[in-house]
């Protein structure tokens, strides 16, 4: 398969570090030096499903494809206002498609997991055109009194349209269960029969553990994709990495011994929008002319689970 079109949508509300320091014991200096984030787009009056539909429409337009031509839709999402129906079904109706669809929750690594699933469909000869949409609102998961988490995140939706081709050179996924490092509990409705204690806990994160996992997993995943294809790190034109922390990106860059210009970022004014990071960054790099036909791109992401993945593809 190949990526034939991309699209992305951000909420209109921009929250700067200085705005956060008005109600949190934090500062622009701390957030900028420790994370690289200066501002983020935060959902206010938008609905995530509308952003997802809009991102999908943009990707279809970019690919020159009609929604009726889609054979499958995969949506990556961690939380949204609906428990059911699945977000992919809402997107399907919103864009006017009629194909089957499925939601996946692989946290921040959702885009790469979706590509791996789609690639299997292509290899099985089951699909011609696939839409992947990542739509995330992690700012609705954090406690906005917790300076350790809420400053990191932003919201957004990114989409990619896949069509037949042989541009995917390698995809590697990994999972290593570690459920006490990055997690959230959601309270379900009570029943007359539930006797266990249940709690509602916003996103919790052991930042340094996640940081170490992220650098290790991304470096390993990218190296595995290179090894499988026989390419060297130097052969890659662009490294599009999950935008969780600029220091994580810098550490991976050091490990690969590659120049900073190969690592475009948008963390400065987006923050971490979970699985949406990768397709939003891809869309922005595509639309601003950074990517040239034939360029080799390495993409990598990691997140709660822990899960991670990398994909090596030709643009
Ligand atoms: O998508 C995947 C999900 N997440 C990630 O990839 C995140 C991975 N981890 C990280 O990016 C970093 O660990 C953080 C940015 C979360 C934290 O940075 P750190 O350099 O690991 O800081 P720390 O947790 O060691 O905290 C250092 C100090 C602490 O104060 P004390 O105990 O030294 O007095 C924190 O309380 O910084 C304090 N701190 C803050 N200070 C001002 C934590 N958050 C803030 C804040 N403003 N927002």
C-alpha cells in the first residue's frame, strides 16, 4: 500500500504556557526546557467526531478519492464522548462511506498499529482503498490541577488515505505490559450487583519511566525496520517521531546519529495529541512541501500499555 492523501484538524483554542501558569504552579521556562511545548490546541466547543470527519474529508480530497470508494476505515482513539457507537462508524456516516470500519485503542502508537492492520488487508488482497483516522482528546483525560500531566497534551485529528502500492518497506510493533506507568480509570455506571470498590482516576504517569521506555523502544523499533530493509539511518530523509517530549526526540536523534534537520517537529505549538501526532505531523510536512516523492520516511510512536511501533516507507 501507499499513503496517497493526508488531512488534519486542530481545535481553535490555543493555550500557552503562560496561560497555564496563571492557575498552575508552573512556568513557561519549566515547560519549554523540560518538554519543548510552548502552546497547545485544546478542545473547547468542538466535538472530536466533527474534527475526525473533517480530517478524513481533507485526506480524501488530497488523495482524489470519494468516500464511496473506501473499502475499510480504521479509527485510532483512546477516549471520546461516546462509549458506543464506535468513532469509526460515526466518521463513516459523516463522510458518506458505506464500508466496514473498526476502532482501535493502541494509545499514542495507534497510527502505526492501524498501518500494520491495513498492510495485512492489502497483503491478503482484501482492500483497495483504506482510510485511517486518528482522533484524540487527551486534554479530557488529565487532571488540570496536576502540573505533571496536563501541560504535556493537546488535541487534534489526523487522517491518511491508503491506496495500492509497495511503498511500505517495513513495520515493527512491540508491546510490553506495564500497566502502572501510564493509566487512567473511568467510573462505569453502578449496577445492583457490583460490590468491588471502583474509582474515577484521571491520567496518571510515571514520567521518567515512560521517558526511558520511549527512547529505548523507538530506537529499537526504528533499528529493526532499518535492519529488515537493509537501509542505514543515513538513507532516511525524514524521521517523523511521536511528539511527546523534545528531549525524547533529541535522545533518539543522538542514538541514530542523524542531523536535527531530519527531525521535523510541531510539539512547540501542538503538544502531545496521542495517536494523532504522527498523522498530523505527516500532513503538515506534506502540505508545507518538506516531503518529496521518493523520500524515505521513518515514523515511530510509543505509548501506554506500553506499546510502540515504527514504520519505514517511501513517500
Ligand atoms: O505519549 C507518551 C506519554 N508521555 C511521555 O512520553 C512523557 C515522558 N516523560 C516526560 O516527558 C518527562 O518525564 C516529564 C516532562 C513528564 C517530566 O520531566 P522530568 O524532567 O522527568 O521531570 P520530573 O518528573 O523528574 O520532575 C522534576 C521536578 C519535580 O519537582 P521536584 O520533585 O524535583 O521538586 C516536579 O514536581 O519538576 C516538577 N514538575 C514541574 N515543575 C513545574 C513537574 N511538572 C512540572 C511543571 N512545572 N509542569
